[in-house]
C-alpha cells in the first residue's frame, strides 16, 4: 500500500520543472488529481475540460453525448479553474482552458493557447472520458457506442494529433 507520505516522497523525486503538461477532462476525478500531481512535481499545467465553473451551458445538449457532463455542468463539482488556481497557489504555473475533445476546432484552439503561453507541450494526458454506458453487447445502443468511441478513442487521437508537432519539436530541442 502507498500511503500519503510515500506518495509525497515519490512526487518530490519526480522533478518536472520546466515541463509543460496538458490534461484533458480535468474538471474532476482522476484528471483533476493528475493535474494537481503534475503541478506538485513542478510541471506547468494546462487544466482543460469541456466544463468550466459558472458555465451557462445547455444541459440538454450535453446530455446527448455526456449525461455526466450534463449532470455536473453548473454545479460545484466542476473545478477546472479551481484546479489551476490550486496549482498557482502552491507556487506553480497553470491555466484553465475549455476544450471539447470531440471538436477538432476546440482542441486546436486550446492547444494553440497553451503553445502561445508556454511554447510547447511536453506531456499530454488523454484522460477525458464518458463512462456511463456499461452493459452487455445485446443491450448496447449503437448511438452510445459511437459517442463513446468519439470521446474516449477519437478524442485522444484528436488531442495527440494536434499536440504532436510541438511535442516532437520540443523532443528534438527545437522548442522555444
Ligand atoms: N474511475 C475509475 O474507476 C477508472 C478506472 C480505470 C480507468 N479510469 C480512467 O480514468 C480516466 C478518468 O476517469 P474518471 O473516473 O475520473 O472520469 P469522470 O467521469 O469523473 O471525469 C471525466 C472528465 O472528462 C470530462 N469530459 C467528458 N466529456 C468530455 C469532452 N468531450 N471533452 C473534454 N472533457 C470531457 C468530464 O467533464 C470530466 O471532467 C478515464 O480515462 C478512465 O478511462 C477510470
């Protein structure tokens, strides 16, 4: 079992100072925890999500492709900006950016914002997910299947494709 002290020690040993990380689906849950951990390890963190605090969002529309996002929109459970603020309050660098991984334009815009702020992305965490549709094959709704693939699989593809050019130039020492 890894206790809190051990976890803190491990994070202190991982030094990500100078690295820029982008986490998708970081308004809550594991994405938020990963963003905070990256911040603690010294990384500059872009906290991204389809939901931001105080959204005046059409819940009905969100229900179509993420009932959970629709459920949480506009509630205290959304902590995208708060997560960035927590990282900054601990002495780190962070921004909160809206990004819908199903929308290539939204992905490109968010990644452009991060690149313009910090030059490049070194670490990409494809965490955004819809996870409300578990069931046996015979009960599967093809529409929900397509939606899940669009967020959980194609979403990771879109983000990786958009982030890759600067990740690659950073790896080759060509980043600014
Ligand atoms: N929770 C578990 O038991 C578990 C187990 C194994 C793996 N995982 C993995 O961990 C990750 C996160 O799981 P979680 O339990 O924290 O999920 P969660 O449902 O609590 O959080 C998902 C996040 O993704 C965001 N999101 C949904 N649709 C989006 C979209 N189109 N664009 C951008 N953001 C969007 C939501 O707003 C939310 O912040 C997933 O990749 C999941 O597969 C979770």
